[in-house]
């Protein structure tokens, strides 16, 4: 089965084509295309503006679509004329997306329908204006090509992104599995009893962890997205520990909620602690900036790791899955791997490969594939964006 998936929940326009096969109880995956166009426009603003993201998705989605078909060797110029009823319906669906309707029709009528079996699209959670671009595009495509369209939860995508590993083998997940989902919009610990059965056991009470990275980075004068920037500075300190021990500039930030009995998080206090520190310091130099980044990363990772390990112990999880943009953080990866060996050596840990840790459509295609096995397709015309969609 070939499945084409579309992801536009935040500031990355993604289209992927996955070939999935089932033999007996096992599945094999082959990535035919995985195109992601990131929106650099947000770099200087320290965050993503929904309406700006929507406009950029509208501009990028057709070129990203064409590139995905070409990468998968499924692009062929040819005529695919649509009747007036279909055209009208497509135009109506895309009417909220500026001139996307005309661009889409001009494009789709000039390429041959490729051998793709199903379509999947992210319907939430995320920024609703951004989500709608992908959903409307997917609806239009499902009408033009007469194909099923499967709605996908973005967080389930992050969770299952670990199913595509570098060696091409699909991990044989043992249940119960615990997952830590850490992105720009979410921070949750989710118990997974089997595929598709999820229970959120802990989550942030205020800011998401990636959001805290981005906001602190902005305060430090670093560009968006802030996570990789803070991490780069923190690693510099870590690789040169004599700088830290000889430094007169020693700071300590709080580890919010680390010893509470639940599995919840809070990152806004940590962010505010950095704000007050910077207010007291006035103008900071590079060494101070680096020291703050280092301590902020340490504090964040300590809390994430502590709660995740506690959840693994309590639920006797055999697998730990990490997902979402922050899962690319080297210090988080190292801390979790080292501590799991000590506390629960029988638990296997999976991180997504680097290109699948941040937003992409391949993870949406994986979920779409599993959904299609359960025959859970909905009427594509009825799909709507849900910015607050949850996993429970
Ligand atoms: O999953 P994602 O691509 O988008 C959302 O669904 O939100 O996550 C983006 C978030 C951003 O906040 C970004 O700063 C953070 O992931 N991030 C990182 C790292 N790489 C990306 N945070 C910490 N360390 C990193 N290496
Ligand atoms: Zn995401």
C-alpha cells in the first residue's frame, strides 16, 4: 500500500509518501519521499504567528507536493481533466486559502493520477489556520483522485515516528510502553497499552517544554527555534567542564515540580526565573549567556528524566518512546539512556532519527497506515481542524 500524507500543523509544510507492506503480523516500511519545507520567516520573531504560517503553507504546499511525487518517482505529466462538479467542490473547499484553488486545479489537471492508495492528513493538535491549509489541500486531492482520506493526530505521529529507524527494521515494541512527548506545543507522558490505546498520565500545567526553550532562547538573544541554539551553547559548557568549575559566574535555576507525586510538569516558573536573572544582570556577555543556557538545559532535562523514569517504574514499562522536537536534544537522550540502564535495564529506549524528531509528514503516513488497517476512514468532506485534539 502506498500512502501520501500531509502535515501543516505548525511551521513546517510536509508531504511524504510511504510504502507499507504487511506479512502475517509484521509490517515493513519503505520511505518513497519525505519532503519538509521549513518556514524561515519566523526566525526573527521568536515564535510562530498562525496567520503568517497559514500564508506560507499556502505558498509552499504545491511545490512540496510536486517534489514528493518526483522523489517517489510517481510524477508524470499528463491530462487528468476533472468534471465541473468536482472543480466547483474543490474551488469551494480551497476558497479560504487565497489563490490555492486555482493553483491546485492548474496543477492537478496536468499530472497523471499516480499509483497511491490512500491519503492521510494531520487534523490536530496545532495552529488551526495552519492545519486548515493541509486539510483543505488533502480534501481537494481526495476529490480529484477519488481516494480515501484518513485523519491523523499529530501527537500520535510523533509517538510512532520511532517505527522508522536507520537500519530499516521496525522495532518490535513490547507493551506496556511509556512515551515522553516533548514538542513546541506539548509535554506529556503517555502510557500505551497497545497500538492505538493511549492514556495521558502527566502533562504540563503551563508552557510546553519546547516553548520554554524557545522563549528562553529569545530572552538570550538567540534565533527561533531556540531549542537547538540553547543546546549548542550548553554542549560547549559540557565539553569544557573546567570553564564551569573555574567560573565565578555560577547560577542555579529551579527544577519545578520535580518532587511532586504526579507526572505533571510546569515550565513557566523556570522561564520566569531566567527573566528575573537577566533583569538583575543587565547586559550579559557570551560566557554568561552560555552558562545560563547550560543551567536551563540541565534543569529542564533533569525534570523530564526524573518524571519519565518514575512513570516507567510505576507502570513497569518494557519500552520507552521519546517523540517531538525536543527529543533531538542530546543531553536528554544521554540522560535517559544512562539512567534507564541503572533503574530499569530491561526497558528498551527508542528515539526518532534526527529528521523524524521534528515535524514531518512521514510520521503522519505511518499512523495513517495503521488506521487504514482498522478501516476507520471518515467522510473526507467532513474533516475539520481541531487545535486542541488530545490522545486520550
Ligand atoms: O515537534 P516539533 O517540531 O513541533 C511541534 O509540534 O511543536 O517541535 C519543535 C520544538 C521547538 O520548540 C524547538 O525549539 C524544539 O522542538 N527543539 C529542541 C531541539 N530541537 C528542536 N529543543 C531542545 N533541543 C533540541 N536539540
Ligand atoms: Zn510536532
